[in-house]
C-alpha cells in the first residue's frame, strides 16, 4: 500500500473546525496571537515527519445563522482571525523540511501583489510553500471588499482561471533562470535582456508588469485546492496538485476521488498528478478505553450551536429557522456548493445534522488506540482512494502531540508513512522531480 501524506490542519484563530474545544482547560489556542504558539506547532509537526501545516483562512464573518454575526463572535467561530501568512516565516525558521500551505482568496487579492508575497515566502522557506486557491463563499466578505454581493459561484472560478494565468506568466515567464548574475566585479546584479514585462488583457484583469521577485526555488508554489463542486473539480483537475475533500466515510469519498482523477486524465495531466487528502479528526489513546474517556472529556466542551452557525455560513442556509425534525429545504445558494450538496442530496433534518456533530463539527472523529486509528486511516487509503489526510485539531496542542507520539510510529512500522523527509523543496518531496511544475501542467506553457 502507498505511503500517505499528512498535514496538520489549522487556522490563525481560536475556533477552527471542532468548535468549543478552546474552552478545554488543556487547550492553548487562546495564545494563537503569540509566535511561540506557532513555533511550537511547527516543531511538533516536523518531529512527527508530517508533510506540512496547512493554514485555512476566511475574509468575512459568518452572519447567516440567526441573520447575525453575534453567535460566532460569542463562540469564537473563526473570528477573530488573523492573517495566515504572517506566522509562516517564523515556523520555517525553526524547521528544515516541514511544508506549508496557506489559503489566499483570488476574488479579493490582486494577482500582481500575491505573486510577490508567495515568491517571498518561497525564498524565505527555501522552497517549502504552497498556496491553497479559494474563491470565497461569504457575502459578508464581498461587502467588506466593496462589492454589492458575492459574485456568482461559477463566475468566481472563471475569474480564478484568468487569475492563475497571470500568476503563471509572472512566476514562470518574467525572469529567465539565468537572469540573476550577482556579478560584483562588474556591478551587474541581473541581465535586463533576460527579464521581461508580463502583459495581460482579459475579461477580468488587465496588467503590464515585471515580476518584482527574482526566481524562487519552486517559482510556482505547490498548488492546493479544496473545491468539491463540479466546477471546483474541473478547476482542480487543470491546476491543483493537492486537493482537499471532506467526506463522512471512505466509501463516500471514493466517487469524488475517482471523478478528480478522471478529469485530470482528460486534461492531459494524468491521474497521478493529484494528491487527494481527506479531512479527519482523530482522538487517540494508548488503549481504546483511554481514547473513549478522552472523547467524553472533549465532548463536554463541544458546541453544537457554534457548529450550526459555521455550517449555516458554509451552506448559505439559516438552520435556526428549522425545528429538529423539519426537512431541510433543498435549494441552490451562492455559498459552498459541496457543503450544501452534502445535506440536500437526500431530504435531511436538523436532528440528523446535529447527530453528526460529535466534537462541534460535522466530521465524526476516528477514536481508538494507535493501532485502531492506523487501521482506520489505512482503510481510507484502500476504500476511499485518498492519498492522505488533513488532520483537524481538537484540543491544541494535545491532539497533534498525541498523533505524533502514538499514531505516527505505528504508521511508520507498517510502511504507511515515511521514516524521514526527502531532500529538496516541497514539490520535490511530494512528487519527486526537480521541484518545478512538470511540463504537463498548464503553467509550463508560460515559460519563456
């Protein structure tokens, strides 16, 4: 069986996925504003040979539930939330191999400026940076950025296609590999004949500019994407290298995994061009009883109300309007299409949704001894077809330390997880090769 990839899934805030856990007496996420918090997280992740830390982000407030932001402000549901890029330099400084994935929204971030920021991080991390491409799903974010409303779902992806074309031109084509000379004797830092302006005129963007950063180790960062809608899958098949999905079971994940791989083949990249990562929550103990006791301890702090507020924003459906046994209205919204589809493929009720919220999220945790957890993760690879996992935190930093100390050694003994890091930049660690995007990727077409 193939070796899995594992990322610690986090966010620069108190409450990320499993809501209410920050109230646990052993949780330290209240210190998310301190660099020491992030440095400690990075050291733990690298000690466990994890492939990376993936930082989610949102640029709006969840105000759908009860038509108000008050429930999420009170519960700390991804607000306050700080910039995800800021801690990465410090985390990279105290690690050598750990990769980083960071979320930036294409709808509100000018491509010219993002190109420089990502190149800067690629330099500072020595080629260990990845970018999670999102287009947003919150009307509150649109209003904050001066829009009357959030652009239509598929139109956001159309604009993102053009956005990436600009970035590929800047990252891959503005500077030749031989442009930077650093010749002190002649006082020539770079050869101007090997540096060129990028010109773009399209439906959504117009630009003429030289990329402000010299070529970085990877040039284009590793490309992550998390859209599971039909349009999102098409986008991922063309551009993404790692795709995050959320499914309740391995069997539920497999159709999405197979669809992504088929689409990657159809666009000429090949099924192996994608690494598909499932979202999981793990509660592990030295024995099954210890894990169950820990789960019951955690459950006393889980917030169903906070989870419903989060889910309402994700789907665009105000769940406060429904009684426990009322069928959820099946309708289209402009929010997260995959999250909405999870509850409207079949008639469901609020009670059924709440039943899934064991630890303040919709993802039921994997609970057991290290051996039992390893069995479940292996089943996801075999039955779900995924390549690895995004590991959501519960009680921080306890949950990551438990996973590193208990589960990782078992996975390594079974040959399911690497014993040590490969050398080179993040893309080379994940895919082999030179660390640059392969010729089958659309970015390669923009190399000069």
